[in-house]
C-alpha cells in the first residue's frame, strides 16, 4: 500500500461518505477490506468491481484502470465528486450503469483484469453469477476479492473457492472478506465428478429426516459402483472373480 493510498483509506474511514440509497445510507467496505484493496492493487492494473462505493475510491486512488458495475447512476456521481474533492484523478474510472448479471456477460471476450472485487447484489444467485462471469475475464495469477462471505448466498462461492485446486487462498480480513489467486482456467466441460466441491455426492440430505432409512439405501446404492471400481483397481483378482460370476 502506498502512503498516499493509505491516507485515502484513513480519510474514507474518518469521513464515512454517504453514497448509497439516494445519499441516505452508508454501505461502505470495512477498513480492513479497503486496506486489502490498497495492498494488492498497483498503478496500471486493470480492475473490476461489482457494486460501487468507498472501495471504488480506493481502486482509483491506487492508480488502477477501474470498471465499477452498479445500477445507480446517482451513486456514481457522488463517488466521482467525493474522489475529486480529494484530488484523486478519476480519468481512468468507468462505470457501467446496470445489473452485474446483465453487464458481465456482455464484456468483450478478450477483456482481462488483474484484480476483481465481488461486492454487488447479495441475493442468491447473483454472487454465483458474478463469480462465473468474473472468472472468465480474470487473468491467470489475478486476484479475486470476495466480500460479505457470512451471507450464505456469498458463502457458497467462498466454499467452492476453498475446495478448488484452481484457486489459492491468499488472505482473510474483517472476518468477512476473502482473497483468492486464480491458478488455472475453469474447466468448461461438465466434469462435475472431478470437482472437490462435489465430493459429498451422493448427498440426499434434502430428504426429510423421517425418510432416513430410504436416504441411507439411496446413498449406498449410488456409492456401491464406485466402491467396487476402487476395490477392483486395488485387487485385480477380486475384479476377475466378479466378472466371472457375472458371466456365468
């Protein structure tokens, strides 16, 4: 974090600028989260954000070429006015006025970003949709910041990232903002069985408790072929015996 950006973060914490809900509500990122953005964003980085607010000011103060996506043009104006009151250059700041679920899919296929921050609409499935499309434009080695992890609609994304070998956990601040580094491009095939996130398959926990015996039977039936394959791999003689019995 540069000294200048550090000063901006401190100023945002002290001022608590009001950007949201027609200038009536403060929904700014927490102090540690803003400091996290300042720590990882470098001058010249191309950065992307779903949502807008104090975090937007930090991205721009850090010297990024920044795109913020949110539906509310009046918020955008207030953010620019506040940044310029602090003599922050906003010439590299762009806003896309609209829902991230509409804007992100329309980004050019060759767009690539160094850092992305998901902090837009928190209702399910918006965080999952945001992650899906942000992943497509984030560079290999790029950083994904995910805010408000305690919200279950966001937490499901965090759990997937923690389980995936394609993502490396980097930091966690404010007990709610996580950072991950992208290590590999997503597999666009439907290889769901290979995802660690799906290792609990078959999971029939959606069945009511009164059907517990039926659930156990279903799970056993689903797991049996995989168990037999693994035993056959480890013990070829056993596999041959099964084949012989089947063909007799």
